[in-house]
């Protein structure tokens, strides 16, 4: 097996590579191929597909969060590696006749994984509600080395109104340090910078195009550093986790379910909250799709829910029960009904009908308490110190099935023999790497 560094880049489009001279130079003797992300094309499932070579119906990562039916609890962005129900690349490498080492640098479900070296943000939640910066690393003491050289991971630049190149640069610099120290055979490095402006303002906005240029500089420096310190020649791979498309439309599945009398809320001191116990159906939304969970998975209720959305603007596909297998989503963690947007639309989690009744967390940046993904946090207003409750502000999204060339990503490799000559799907990569 060749020593490999995999750079996964959300939002990377084939055309963006023309604005990335240092990436093109890195891959100059290799090739560039079409790369298709399987549904759902969002962070956690996309990364699980890459790491396992399997789809969601097997690895169980059906969204960027989970709804645990028995406890009626939503878990957003906090899960550990055991939620992936299939062996991952680091496990496969350990089982080879000649076992190989690996490094997991910021893939979202890597905490507790079998990778030999790991780094992931893990802020400490203090009793007073504040957070202390920290990272989960393997070995634990390695974060001390990173602190001495780089200071804390800049979490405030990883998501929200202050998201910028600083977080990606820290990831790259710390990855270079780890690679020099540990010399892993295979490294997975997540570089999120293109995710921000493209969703906030659109993938062709000035800031999104500027982000491409900024990322190219970080990649160039990372490659120079690793190539200089590596004991072996590196095969470099850079790929799109997914492509972000322009959107001009938004839907509100939970409001429609509420209007139909299927979703119920409870009034708390800080506003209306979802009542998971009393609701007949509610939607966990995630960019361009959502899982609708029906009380006791009742087939009649599920059909009622499906009928509510079929043929309605902003819902290109409605899958119920066994129909979910069409997109490999027939898993116990999936909703009973799956709602899928067209490429120009996305789904917001809102259930309140009057903004004065929105729950207290709605106008904040709170990725854990919101039972669904909220990109409007990128528009957080620093003057009012609040997130606008206006989902029409979002101009880019992803997650829908790849049905058009504008949704298809790209993969580049510095070794012309490693990937072959044909386009790839995300689930193909693992076997290409291990040979």
C-alpha cells in the first residue's frame, strides 16, 4: 500500500480547481475525475460512506444527527465513532496481512475510532454554561504539543458568524505536525473552509470564490510541509465531500405538519418547543432532506404524512417505508418518511407560526439543542447578538441526490495509477486506497 493523504473538502466543485494553482501543481502528474457523493450528501453520511465503503442502510449514519425513539431524544453533532456500524478504513488497515497505521484529523465521527492518531474539537462544557476550548486527541498528551505550537483550536472560526480560514489553517498545521511526528501510512484530513460562504451567500458569491483562493494557500502549505517531512513519497487525494448548489427557495416541513394537526408543541418559559411525546409526526431536517418520525411507525399515519408533501412545491421526492430502499435509506434510524428537496431548495427546521413564540435557542448559535440543522446561524447579527429567524437568507445548500452535473463533485490524485480513469462514487474510494 502506498502512503496516502486524503483531503476531504466540502463544497469543492470541478470548476473551483481552476482557481487553485497550488492544488493543481500538487496533482500535476496525476488525474482529475468526476466524483459522486451518495445520498444524503451531507457531512456525517458522506464521511461514513468514504470511511466504510458502505451506504447509510449498512453503516447507519442517516443524517448529521440522530433521533433516539425510545428515549425521545435528538442528538445533533455530539455522537462518537460507535454510531458507525461498519468497519472503517483504519480498522481495515489494521486487519491487513501487513498492518498499516492511520491518522484521523477532524472527520466528525472519529472520537473513539480505531485510527492510531486522532484530533477532533471537544470543548469542555462548564457548569455555568460557558465552554473551555479543548480537543480530543489520540494520544491524549499530543494536544499539549499542539497548544505549545499553535494555541487552542479556534472553535469560534469553525462554525457560525466568525467561521473563516483560521479553523481550516489550524487543522492543516496541526495535521502537518502530527504527520511529521507519527508518519502514518494513511491520513484523512477534513478541510471545511468552502462550507461557509457558499451556504451563506451562494457558491458563486465573491466571498465563496475568495474562499477557494484562501483554501488553496492552506493546501499548498500543508503539502509542502508533509512532503518535506515524510519518510515516503506521498500519494495525495483531494475530493469533494459534496457540492453546494444555489438555492432560491425554502420549505418548512414542521410547520406543514403542525398545520395538519400532526405536530404538537409545548409552551415553556422561553417559547414553544417540540413535544416529541404528543406529536404524531415531526421532521428532523438536514439541509435538503428530512426524516419524518411517525408515532409508533404507524403505516396509516406515515401514508397521511407522505400525502401531505407529495406534489407540493419544494419536495421533489417523498419516500415512505420500503420506498426508502431506492436511496439506500432503509435503516431503523431513518424516519418513516423521507422528504427530499430539489437542487434549488432546502428545508428549515422551524415549527413556530409566530417568531415571538420561537424557542429560546432559535435566535442563538446552538448546534446541539436545535433538532435540525440551521445554516441561518451563519447570518448571526453581531449588533443584535442574535440569529435572524429568516430562512430565506440562505443562498446555498446540499444533500439532495446527485441528478445533475452541477451537483457532481471532483476527485484529484497525484498518482495517476491509484484511482484509475473512470469517475468514482464515494463508496469506491476505500478499496482503491487499500488496493
